[in-house]
C-alpha cells in the first residue's frame, strides 16, 4: 500500500498536494498514530488520490494470477481434460432446457382453458356467477361485520344510481390497455394515438412450437372488429436456440432468442399510426422559388412492435438495430413470462407492487455502486451511452 501511495503522490500535480503538505507541517510534534489517521482522512478526501487508487485497484480485479502459466505441461494437459468435461456439461444443460420447453408446452395446454375463460369474462362473452365473484380479502383488509354491511348498502345504492344514469358496461372495459399502461416496460412504447386501438384488444395468447420443431414461441394479439385495421389477430414469433456456441461453449447460459418476425398490418386508409405525414419547404437554387413538399415518415407507435428489424444470415447488425432487437426480445419475453400468465394482477396493480418489492431488496445495496458507475461514466471522455447502454440480446 505504501508503494501505491508513494507512486500516486509522485504522479500528482504539486498544487494538488498542498492540503496534504499543510497537514504534515501543522501536526508536527503530535502523536504519530493521530498524525497518520488525519493524513489518511485528508488523502481520502482528495478526488485525484482516490481516482489513482481506484484505477490501480481496478487493474488488480480479475487479472490472471499467472498460476496457470506456471503449471507443468502434464498438469495443463489434465486441465484441458476438465474443460472438455465442462463442454459436455454445457450440452447436457442444453438438453435440460429443451425438456423444460417441452414441460412448458405441456402445462400451457392446462393453463389455456383458464385463460380462455378469462378472455370470455373480459370481452363479455361469459358472465361469472356470484360464487365465482366471491373474493376473500386478506385478514388485514377484513372489516367488522357492521362496517361491511354499511359499505355493501352504500355500494348498492351507488350502483342503482349508476344504472339509472347509464347502461351497465359489458365485460371489463380497456382491460389490456390498462395492463399495458400499468407496466413501465410496455407503457413506454405506447403513444396517445395507440390507445384507442388497444381498447379493441381482447386477448393475448402464447403458442409454443410443435414437438420436434425448432424451439420458438409466438405471441398472438386478438382484436375485435375495429375501424383501424382488418386483422383479427396480430402475431409476433421468436425463434430460440438451446445449444452451446461451438466457438465459445462456456458462454452458454440457457436458451437464447435469436430472431423474431412480426406480421403485416392491413391498415384502413388514413388510420396507419406507424406513419405520419410532414410538410417540408424546399427552395429552388436557381429561381429562388419555394415549394411545399409532403413526405411520409415513420411514426412512434406500439404497433412498430410487429415490424422488427430483420436479422441477416451472418447475424451482424448495426448498433441501432441491435438496440431495438435487444429491447424487443426483453419485451417479448416479459409478455410471455409475466403479462399473459398474471394479467389480472397487472390490471389491478398487485403484480406491480410485487415487482417493486423484488427490486427494493437489492436497491439499497446497489445504490452506492450505481452512483460510482455514473460518476465514472461522466468523467470518462470515451464513454458512449449508445454502446454501454445497449443490453445484450435477450436470453430466456
């Protein structure tokens, strides 16, 4: 540590050492331990000294110990044998995930009747019985019998008043739109012009690939007849791979989404919210006259979700396409794993509270680390948020 301190101090500008030198002069004659402690505090308050120390420590993290290089040839040979065993483990793990996919397909068939009934209730194709509508509140939410009766009577009067004022709404209006608006990951995609269209969304289903076919899943969005497009179903299919990369088998960490395909939307004339018309003035170089040109350009919309960038055969993408697909994979995975199975809880907000609790458990510990990372990024002249802010292609 002494070597690090001496070297870092030597590299500092003399002006930056003034505070430290003053401490040494003022504390002459005091107890050596006290002097050392004060000097340490003073140094730790100097940002340049801290930066130099951090840089030195960062260089030590994750650096090879050199032990492997020092091993005899016969030992290195055995290490290679262990690595070959690890590759075999990765292939077994891939088979494990393939069987998990088969289990998901099996249980999806068991869940589907319940999801179908959910859809029937939402779109008013089925009216649940009184027994089905009974819900026992948590003990902490339970009220006294008298209070319950009072609230029931009040609610009954309010309902009767509403019935007189307007017709009883059918099903659960704006169910899926409310789900989307309650989830940050999805609400960020929504534009104001998307909302009237999503009021016609009646159901979202997940379909898994057939047995023996390459691993994939599809999201199916079911719409009632509407004025915006003629499609009754919009689909998005995600192709997955569950096998180690031959060039880097140790990176295998479960099935990976490799690509996705959307579907064409048959928009009604004048209703395509993924495009907008702009007017641009152009000046003639010679005559100096000005004309107005009308141009159609892409427009932000949730429905761009059904027109993802295509992944070329070589798998190479430009930076923008990589970022779009990374976000797309994350959204598709989230809809499949969380939204479809637990839609009612996202509608009521209960699932959102659970998600927040999950993050809070790690939030306090991560706050300090995130603060340090943000400071490093701001001070790094080479930092590019487009590069460091792009998530890797989504895994299952």
